[in-house]
C-alpha cells in the first residue's frame, strides 16, 4: 500500500514512485532528477490510481514534447466503433495522451473502455459532459452538480481533467472591456460564461476550487487549467482577457501545488508567429514554470482544410520556445468532426512539430533516428529507410508507386541521384550516364 496520495506528494517526501522510474527510463535520465522536477511542479506525471493499463509519461521542463489526440462522441457522429478506431490509430503512431471530448448521451461506457484499453494518458473536460451526464439544461445545473461530474470522471480513471477555473468575474471583466472579433471560442469556457451571466454567480470551479482539488487529489488526477479566454483568431491574441485569465491561472497553480495536486496550464489558440515565443515565456513566468499545454497555436486564420499545417508551424515554434505538450489539430478543424484520415494527418503533423522542437531543444537522443535515417539514405538502403519512417506504409507506397529501374535510386533523379554519384566517386568509380547499362 502506497503511503502517498499523489505523485507530487511522493516527490516532496523524497519517494521515487514506479511511475517516476518509468518516465526516467523513457527520458534517458535518472529517477531522482524526475522526482525533483515533480516536487517543484515543473514536471507532472498524470497517472490516476485507477488507470491500471497506463504507461506513465512525464510532461514538462527538459522532457520530450508530448502530443494529445482529441476524439469522442458528438450528437451528429455517434459511432463508437469509429472513435475506438481513432484510439487505435493514436496509439499506433505514438500519441502520449488521448482526450475524450464526448458530449452526447451517456459517455461513461466509452470512457471506461478507453481507460481500460489505453496505455496513453486519458484526459477529459467534465464541463462538456455535464449536460448529458446530469440530464439538465445549463441554467438548472448547480455548483454541486458540476462537482459530481468531476468526481465521476475521476472515479472512472481519467488521468487529467481540463477545468476552466480561471474564467472568474475578474477575467470576465477584462474580456468584456477589451472587445474581440471572435469573443469566446472555448466550448467549456463559453458554457461557463453563459452559466455565470445567466445566474449572476461566480464560476463554480473557481468558487469551489478547493473542493475540486480535494477530488483530484483523492485519485491523483492532474488538473489541466483550461484557457477559456484563449484567442480564436490571430487578431485576438495576447489581449486583456487572455492575459487576465493567465494571471488567475498562475495563482490557481500555486493553490493546487499546496494540496499536492499536479498541474498543467493550457494556452492559445490562434496567434501570429512573432508573438509565440513571448507568450511561452510569459506563461512560464506567471505560472511558475508549470508544464504548458498548447492548442496549436494556429498561425493563420485563412486555411480551413489545412489547419493541421498552420497548427504544426505554431506548435513547433511554441515547443521550441518552452511549451511541453501539444494538442493535435486536424484538417477538419473549424469544419467538422474529424474522420480517420483527418486524425492520422493531425497526429503526424503534431508529431513533426514536437520532434522538430525536441531536436532544437537538445532533448537527449532526439536526433538518434534522424541520424540513423541519414545513414540509411547514405547507403541508399530503402528497407532501412522505411523501417525508420514514422509512417512506414506511406513511405513505401510512395516509393513503389513509380518504381525506379535501379533500386539504388528513386524515380526523381534516377541515375543522376546525387548520393549515388558522390558514393561512386568516393569509391574510386567512374560515373557514366550515356553508356552505362
């Protein structure tokens, strides 16, 4: 029987947990280093005590950039089998986290199956589930009702929850003063804003924050402090509402740590490239180096159908500048619920951003596979190249779709392949094109 409630409590007591050992091995470091970072809050290990299939991951300073895949049931797309296929795809391509954003019907059956099956971290947004779970309209839901949903998700085994506790009355005042083009684009944030405006009450997750923390501590659920006022277009970024909420999140971070609850802080959103680095530094300063979890940022607003690319550009800059966790964006963003192909494109784009940032940050062993790929290309060893590719099937399919006459080249350059030419010269051979058979 463990003599600690949470990873953070253990870390503060000097205890190295089994999860810390797993993370240390994955990150090529020693467990004591991980323990120290968890104790300080700059790393979290989301690991609900009831998620027995979990393969623990660390999120935060000095560690590999992790990615999250969103999926779930909606009123217009109620196919549980397809959503589980998306889970399989996320696991196949190495996503470290899956967020169940189901907002239709009784979602707990799907969530329990997900927790039982997935070695990846599982996250939820209880606010999304409140109306369906409680079978009440928004105005009828009480603060106590919201806490019931938080407890239900914790009991089901989710590892982290997005709680929009920072959109309190002070943050709303700043948002209302500084007019936006897109207003509030966070689904959870908009529902809380509507509830607050209709009832005249304070945000229940802020007013009853200590009770929320008590529930999370009981099951060792990491709180992901949601950015309800994140910018939904590049013109709204870094405005008064976003910054006012971030200041509240910094205070809420310290309150959670005081109760040994691990924290992540969520960030923008849509943002021009030139603002990203400053925003990452601002979050780290205001939120005391808590791990930063970003959606994108999307660096342009005019590419619907290609927002996995606008997001990957922003995500690479963000992660290289200090963000620790990237939420994937698919080509379907702003348009529809993503299908399987969209999910794959989103995962790969996000993995590219995370991996490129890890190389830039000098994360231990981040370059290993890139160096191995360079060696395989130097030898023109196609089978080795395919085996090293993140998407082996696509790489092989592209190569075989226009097969070269000589497998020591590809159909792009043929015998004029630069690698082949240089290798032959360095081997003392003569290069010929017109007479060579």
